[in-house]
């Protein structure tokens, strides 16, 4: 199975079997040219290879936007009712 290039520039997907055969060359390629390689197993993404510097410089603003929802005042809230240590028995 051949590598599949996605709509995202510099990103491509390859099956884990191909990654095993070409591992060192692929890692060197990512280090030199940048981009990322998504490794798939049975067509599903399982790992990503990217430069360390690229991963560290990834934008953090908005990263949790679709994952976390904040309701109410999280700074000035009384959480004592939520913990067993503060309850009277």
C-alpha cells in the first residue's frame, strides 16, 4: 500500500507496515524537510512523526476549544461540597 497525501500540505499517511520497512529514511526526511507523517493501522491513524521543534512550536491558543466547555465561575467557586474530606458525617 502506498503513502497517501492528505489535503494538509506537508502531511501524509502511510501504513505501519511501510513505516517499519522505511523507518530511518522517513525520520530523516521529516527532520530535513519538516511536515509530518501519520502512521495508520488498518486505515486508522495511530501515531504521528514530526520534528520535535515543530511540535514544541505548535499553537496552544484555542487547542482545547472543541474539547472543554467552561460553565460558570471557575475561579471564585465553592467546591467544598464536591469533596468527601470536607463533608461532615
